[in-house]
C-alpha cells in the first residue's frame, strides 16, 4: 500500500510543479505532455519492478514464461494455425508476443517492464488526447491509481496488452478510420478475445442521443440484473471463454455501487459537461455500455474484464465533470477537485490497507492462491 500511496502523492507534487506559471502555459500541450511522460515513467517502474509475488497471477505468468523457453517456434505457429482454422485454444497472439520477448530478453523481470511500457505509453497517449487541461491529467492518473492499479499494473498480462492496443484503437475510431480500427481490435483480440467487445464503440462516437441511452440503461439495470445469467450465456461466444460460467456467491457490490454512483453523478452534470466539451458525448455513451455489462460481474467475477474496456473512460470523463462546476465559481470548482482527490485517497486507504507491494529485490511470500 505504501508504495502506491507514495506514487499518488508524487503525482500530486509533480502536478503542483507543472502547474506553475500562467494558465496558458500550465494547460499547454507541451506542459501536459511533459507531466504525462514523467508520471508514465513512474508507473512503468512501479509495475515493471514488482516482485513476482505481487498480484494474483504474476507468479503464474512467470511459470508460463519459463515454460516458454522450452517451447519451439514450430509449436507456437502450429497453435496459431489450430486456433484460426480449427478453433482450438485461445489467445494465439499472446503466445507469439511472449515467445518473441522471451527469446530477446530471457529474463521475466525485463518482460514485465516491456508490458508496463506498452500499457502506460498507450494510457498516457489516451489521457493526452482526451484531456485539455493539466488538472484533467492529474485527476485521471489519481483515478487510475485508486480504481485500476490493482487490475492493470499488477495482474493479467494478456488483457493488459489487449487493453493497451484497444486504447490505441480508440483514437482511430475517433478519426473514423474503420479499417484500421477493426484491424487493431482484432490484433487486441488475439491477445485476449474479450477485446472484440469494443468493436461497437466505432458507431457510438457519432450517436447523439446519449442522455436517452444513458437513462435507458440505468432504468433497465434491475431487469439486467434479473436476466444476467441469460445475458452471460449470449456473451460467452463473443468473449470466447467457456469457463465464464455461473459462480455461486459471485457479486461485486462495492464496484457495482461505485460505478452506479459515478454514473448517476456524471448524468446529473451531463448538460453542463456537454456544453463545455461536446465531444464528451462519446465518453457518456461508453460509460452507458459499461452499465449494460455490469450485471455480468454478479454471475462470474471474471466478466469484470469486459467492463474494464468501458469503465476506463472514467479517467477522462470525471475530470471534465469536475471542471463543469466552474459554472458556479472557480472556487467551487477547486473545492470539488479537492473533495474528489480526498475521497479517492480515502477510498484507496480503505480498500488497500492489507495489500502488500515489494520490489523484485525484496523478499515476499506468494499469495494464498498458490498454496
């Protein structure tokens, strides 16, 4: 917990440093880019230098990486052919990615750094192109550290890579480059088939009746919860994993309540937000789709992977919502920003009190899931 808390405060301190000067300089593209680069380096080091015992499946990926050393390229290509011709296996692109870097790097720790570079470069680019002020970027990164760190920084490699590729694809969708967008999504799906779920986002960019969509999904949420098992059955083919079955006792109460609370909050400010940033309508459409898939996490927690492709847009929507309070006064906006950051830090302290982090040179025991 301490390391991530230090990272959060570094983000704030760096934000203060880069906030010096006039508003034009502070919010200029060059200044914002410089801040994003420095924070990206910090997050890369935090993720890439972690002990293999950090995260629920880092050690399992370590074992897989070591096994890949005795796997030939012929076996890799045969697996690739079997997947696309006979439909046997899953995630063939990841095997090629893993083997390629295993041959070049040899060491798993370096491999972790490569994955971190790929993800945080894509995330930084996403934040840069979807923010217009330094405060937006600062809050986006704090949101990431509190809400998404435990998923992308220290857990699954395959979906982290797939999400990184999808983040790059979002910009292609915004530029209406359909072929390029489809190609990059299929690249992401070769790492983790769940990435196919982002294909409809291309059409959501131009959908204008966002408030209707948002309200419809929220009002339908109780019905979606009742039908969640049937929805999951329909989703299994697209997501591509037969083990997306019903888990007795599954439920994500905290995450569900947080997502719904945020959804209602951003809906309340929607008119003011779109007046400031008309293009934010796309973020609202994406968040609405996230609500649509949220009930699936109550059937199988693994379905959280699907929701993550949409919920990550919180990073760029919430800062704009905070800015919308400037309609009252600059003082009010600053107060809301302070309240948002304070709440996030308190949420982090409450949820991460027992989460341990060690660097690779420190001693750390494996989690109970390996016992």
